[in-house]
C-alpha cells in the first residue's frame, strides 16, 4: 500500500467525504500532493507528474514562480492581515483596470464563488429586476444563484443542481443553450437583471464560442436592458492579459476574475461600469463584505503575478498558444492513428479531449461523450507521470513553466495512453 492510500484512509475518517472539494476525488483514491515546482507536482510517494491541471488553471506562471514567492515572503514579514485599506489594494485595482478597460471600478474578494455571487446580487440590486439568465453547463461557483444546471463537479457527479439549494433562487434563473443565440433571445424578458456567461466554457471540458456568439449575447442582453456579466474566473489572465473580452472584443458590464489572478494565492475580483459598481455598499445599497477581502498576502501575490504577466506579455501568451496547439494536435493524431473516435477542443493554453464523434459545442454534446473512457485515459496518464484533471468536465492547462521536456513527456504519455485505450 502506498502512502497516498494510507493518507486517504486517514482522511476518510477526518475530512468530510474525504476531500475538501469534490473534483479532487477519483477512484480508487487520489494521490496526495507533497510539493510542486514549475510545471510539475510530486506525490506523497515521491513520484513526479507533469502538472496539466495547474490548480484548475490558477498556476498560469507555474508553481513557485520566483516573483510571486518573493512578493509573498516580503509581505509575510510585514503582517498577514489588517482589515484596513492598503496601498496595495489600490495598485492591484489600477493594474486590473489597465488590463480590463471595462472594469472601471474593482472590488477584491477571495474566491470565484464570491465574485459571481456579488456580481449577480449587484446586477439585481442595480437594475431592480429579479431574474438572471445563465447558460446550461456553465459553472459560476458553488452558491445558490448559480447552482442550476452547472458544469464542473456538479455535472461530473450527475447532480442537476445541489440538494439544499433554494428553489426560490432557481426559479429566478432561466437557462439558455451555449452557442445558441436564439435560445437566449427566448429566455429574455423585462424581468432579467443580467445574463451571465463563461465567455469560453471551461467547466464542461473546453467549449469555445462560435464566431459572433459573444457579440450576439451582448446585443441581446442590452436590447432587454439587462447587464452582461462575463465570468472570466478561468479565462482572465489566461487567454491573454485582457482575458476573453480582449481576445473576442466584447465589452461586458461586469467581469469576474479569479484563478490565475493570484499566482496561486486565494484572491478574486469583480469590476465593471462605474455607475454599476457604485451601487456597492458603503456608497450604494448592495451589500458585499468579507474579512479576508484584499488581504495583503494575496494582494502582494496578485500584483506580482499581474506584473509578471505584463512583463512576459504577448510573447508568453503566443508561445503557450502554439505549444497547446501542438499538444492538442498530437493528442488528436494519437487517437486517430488507433482508430479512436474523438474530438479535441482548445482555446489558447487550455484544451480537452472528448471521446465523441460529434462536435462538442454545448452541454448536451459534452454529456454525450464517453466519460468512462476519459476516466481511463486520465488513469493511464497518471501511470505515465502526467496529471490531468480526472473529470471529462474540466480543462487541461499549460503553464509558462512547462519545459520542452515536460511537453515531450506529456505528448509521449498521451500517445502511449491512447494505445492502452485501444487495446
Ligand atoms: C472555478 C470557477 C468559479 C468558482 O471559483 P472558486 O474560486 O472555486 O470559488 C467560478 N466561475 C468559473 C468559470 C470557474 O471556473
């Protein structure tokens, strides 16, 4: 029995349901992480894995990025929490507004969940309307407003939503089909406060928007007087410094950022139009608050990470795009050469393979893929020293710190694993 197995047995007796977030579990038990560096992670038995999970996209720069580590160390010597305003919070807000011109005012929170929950409440409070429209399969965090036909672990475990969620909240949530503007038009009326969308779906595998789809979403939301919320928790600082809104040229009213913003520390943000954001308390009537919001350690990490993304700039993003395209096409070739029916979707440095013969463009087509086969692929990759998120409904991510050797190893592992699947 290896150490991870023993650690898991012990965790089962102390940690609720064995893990602190559902997607971390896979059968028969997950390996326990011991440390990570650059583009790799080591398990409790000393095995090294090329990390294509990258903390679900948060580790854009890789683990233990030098600029992030030194900023955090400097801040640790000056204290970890004051709950008083700091200059760093303003500096970070200024940097975010520079990279995301639609985010004229910024509020810092701790997690993507908080950011989208506040954004939805803000939209309701600002417009005085009760409803929101979300897209089937988009995931916006584990709170009642958004746990309606959500992706990620909710889809993985076959839960339509969550037990205990308020039906009253779900009744105010309308659904539209991703990549289908007509379905959005049909869901709209004058009671809709906001349309919220992941501009690239990253929680049903990877599903990019069809050409013109995001522009149609913006036009339809506006024609009904609803606000447009881009949930860029994954895509922010990932698809480029300016996120999906920069890449696709669509300006939302409210944006949420998370994951890659903090260089691996917990921090997220919402921001948007000045008039909308000023509806937040204390100046406005919409309440949102947190003890740890804007905590100086996370802020220091985020400033370092955002500055590093600016320094590395378009060249880093172009290289990640090229490397991910190359990996995705070699994965596809490996499957094709063994006669395995598949589809590979990609956006920038994130990709996912589906065992399906039809294009994957929305939740229904993602659900039609062979998920058991994907779970076998993930297990075969682990045996070959490559860690990908163990669920079909997540994305794999490249990071700045992956070396040529890491990418070569991943390419080889996918090739061998496809061979194993074909047998
Ligand atoms: C991860 C995620 C969230 C939730 O963020 P947490 O930090 O896990 O609360 C929200 N929206 C999207 C698109 C995400 O991928």
